[in-house]
C-alpha cells in the first residue's frame, strides 16, 4: 500500500488532503507540533511526502527534511508560491511536485476546484500519476505549469485582487463611510463587490500577508495597478470625458467576449441574492 505522509496534516488544508487520501484507501501519516510522530520517522515510512505548513515556514521545513529523503519518494508542497519551495525541494533526492489548491479548505472537497501542479523532477511516474488521478477523479480541475508561470500568474490572481479588495475597504473606513446604511441603497454590483472583498477579509490576515509579501513579482504588478489607477483618476479629476470613455473601452476590449459571459454569470448571482 502506498503511504502518504503529511507534515502539517492537522491544519485546515493538510487535514483536507488527509481526508482525501484516506477516503481513497491510502494509509496516511501525520506529523505536526501536536503529534508524537517525528518528521524523520514520517519520511522513512512514507512514499509520498506532503509539506502543508504556513507559507513562511515552508522553505525552512523543506530544508530541515531534505537530508532524510531518499530517492524514489515523491516530495510535494501545497503553498501559494512555487519557485522558492520547488528550488529547495529539488535539492533533495526525491521526485518533486509543487501543488497549489486555489480554494479555501473550508469548502471541504476538491470537486469543481482548480489545483495547479508543477511537476519538476518525476522519475517515478507511478506516484505522480496516482496523485493526479485521485485529484482528477474527484472532480478537480488540474492545470500544469512551470513554477515561474505560476508565481507570475498568482501575483495578479491573488496579489492584485487581494490588494484591490483590502484597499477598497480600508478606503471606506478612512472615509468614515456608513457601510451598514449603504446596504439600504445598494446596487447589485456594489453588493457583489463587497461580498468578494468581505470574503477575503474574513480569512486569516497572516496568510494573506504572506501571499502578498513573499511573492517577489507582486510589487511590480501593484506598481502598474497604481499607475493605471492614477491615469483614470486624472481623467476624472480633469473631467476628461472622452479620455474616460477611451480608457473604459480599452479595458472592455481587453476582456473581449468575457464581458458578456461575466454579465450573464453575475446576473445569475444577482437573481440568487434577490431571491433569498
């Protein structure tokens, strides 16, 4: 029987993957600060080793366990960054697979959720195929890419969107804006926007700090966002109507056909909100 060892398996994400592998018939071992099983013992007994610890702890933990990992095992991580952790994992003798589940573990399953995989050194294809098959068979949407592609993509998908949502709500706070009163005269788009921002702000700030601060590509992405915002602000400040319309149309043309799809999808969400 293939044995899966999860370092940090008592946390939310590690616990979810423990549940998944156990349901698929694997023996699962867990090592954390609250278990008696040491990391070294877990590594010795496991075929697949998954590191599921906070982002800031991921590289130090990988460095700690690398000397104990023998050839033929599969070493994985589940963090939101890939270049740094994968470079550390490649210093081991094991096969290396970076993984990033793009959903909150509170959802409870991988069905319909996207998981990015970054296979970097796969000599034992059987172990990798087992992981890929289990996730795919349970309904996950698997996307393969390089660590570099992943981190650049996440600087926008996570870094930029989180920055925008946090700044939006902090601006409203700084304005002393009556958020409760605003819900009495809200538009559907305003409510959906705040729903997404509120969802982010209901999560652990330590996690979002690490996602924002530890991806080295994020600052350059945010600098461009600020430049774009300043350009739009100047058009509003100077009452440049033609410039505003041109700026708006350029953004719309960039999204292309997705604008129609977005309107249809958001209409469904709005109808759902109104009916409840």
